C-alpha cells in the first residue's frame, strides 16, 4: 500500500521519534447524516463513513460500543476489536460527460488509512487518550480557498494528490490539482486531512462545534499547543483513496466537486467520534510498549477478529435517496459555489437534489436558477462569487423520506467501493 508508505515518509521526516500506528479499511455506508453537526436528523450533505458499524444520525459513545464489527483494522483485512470509533468525510463527485454528477467511490481494498500519532508538544492528557464521548471536526465545509492564518510550512490542512513522479505531491497545497483524470503510477486519487489535537479541556458544544479543539502553533502536526488549548491529545491523520479508474473516460476534466458544493477542494473536512476502549490508546502511543509501525497489526495490546474481513462490515443507509448518481445536481441543497465562505444552507429533505439554499439562521434564500443536465456549469465570471443551483428533485423514485433504524450487516462486499490497489 504505497500511499501509506509515502505518508509514512512525511511522518518520519517531520518527527523521527514519533510513536504511531495506522488503521486500514474501507467504507461502511454513504449517507446524508452527520451525528456531530446534525444529530438526530438528516444532514446537509452526503458523507462516506468508516469504522464502527452501528452508526446513524443518533450515534453516541454508548451506541458505538454496541457495534458488532468495524470496517477498520490491520492491513491484512482483520477488523480491530478495541476501536469502535466512527470516522467520516464528504463524498467526492465528478461531472459526467452528459452533464450529470457521479460519485467517485473509494477503493475496496485500501480505501482509507487512519494514522494515530504521538506528535507535537503540550500538556499531554493523562491518560493519553480521548475522553469518552469525545468528538471533533477537522477542516471547514464552507471555505473555498487557502486560509490566510494557516501555518507557513503548509498552505492548508488538506491535500489532494495523484502520486505521479517526479511531481508526486502536486495538489498538496490544499485544493484540487488541475488536469487529473487518472492516476497511472498509483491506482488511486488521494485526499487527506490533518485533525487538530490541542484541547481546551471542555466538552463538545453543538452551538460552537469547533471551539474545543485547535491546531498547534506553526506546524499543524509537530508544533506546540496554544495557551487557549494547552492539552495535547493523540493526532489523527486521515487518507482516503478514490478510484478514478472506475469512471475512466466518463467525466469532464477539472470537474471534481465535494458533496458540500465545493469545487475547489479547500472545503474538504472530516469527523471523528471516539469509540476507543479506555486504556488502549495510551499503551499504543506512550511508554516502552508503544507502537512504531505502519500497521496496527504489528502492535501489542490490540486484538483483531480473524473470522472476518473489514470489507464485510457494512451499514444500511437509513434515508432513502440516491447518492451515487447519475444525478442532475448534488444531493440536498448544496449549490456549487466558489463564494468564500460559502453560504450555510439548511438541510433539505431526503430525495432532494439541487434544492434551493435556505440560509441557516435567517429567512434569506440564495438566488437560484433552473438548470438541466446540459446547463449545469460553473460561471466563467472572474469574480469569486460564482454559484450554481438547481431547483429539481431527484430523477429517481424515492419510496420514502422517513428515517429507518440503521442496521449493521455482514456481507461479502460493500457496494459503495471498488477494487483499487497497487
């Protein structure tokens, strides 16, 4: 798995003594839910989930502990038992040659790698693990450009890489690279993000979901925690591998767009809801028995379910809507826009695509225009205020817009990912 090896090089180069391990896996479900930002209901845009199987819009620590499987584990495919956390990120779409939108699947065999690293300086939390019920979001769904306050050594916390020598890191500046339709040397398009690991010691607050965590000063991985957030937690780095080969020749060049309406890549974000068994992470990341391996399977203090493969852990999408495509527009009310920051639209009902953006917290709505599959284009005006919406509903039959109970199943394969390995 060469993607992990490349990221590992960057890790060791930045912190030679880092104690770390890597989880491997694939998605469990694609669904328009967000248990952190939109608990209890449908979310604003589609996400791809991985990790604990018992996940839905009502997920909390206790429900995660009831999961019977995980889609993350050791590199050979055995699920980890002690980690019942869940991780998610927005789905990636491309504009098809006929003007519709198609979801780009992540790889079936190596869709995700999640690094846990003892990095940076600060007041290390004792024990060195996330509190029970801890949750956080990395990135900002509404930005559409590199942020001015980002550290000098990295333009942003996100990166989009097609591993092509000699310029394998083209796209590492946070936004989508130009001209990419396939990745020839490595069979996947890599989207990655760094999580914050500095904590203020306070519980998560839904009214201020980003305030309890912060990035280190100067270096987003190895810097010092700020005085406002002095407590150091384990650092998480997430890689996601997308299978462009499955859509080869079917989409337009430079048409990448995230489910939150972001055509730039800078609005990529990810979420983490802690479900680790207490006492496990400190053993993996501190002391003489700490792990120092690209594969969590080489670490002591963790166990794996040898009776199954993490690809067998899938979850039912509990809202009935098509998130794969072809779609006339993005699912929900997510206008494609380069406005920075983008408008914060209210969540739309299941089954709606390209719906009108009702701005959250006000009675305002963004201007919309009707579009067909042949007119779904980003404005060519030079100003950074382009916006594209439609007012159509999904072209596929929606049998229900009510929620159902999420169920975890063990199957031979998950339909939301495709083969993709080197």
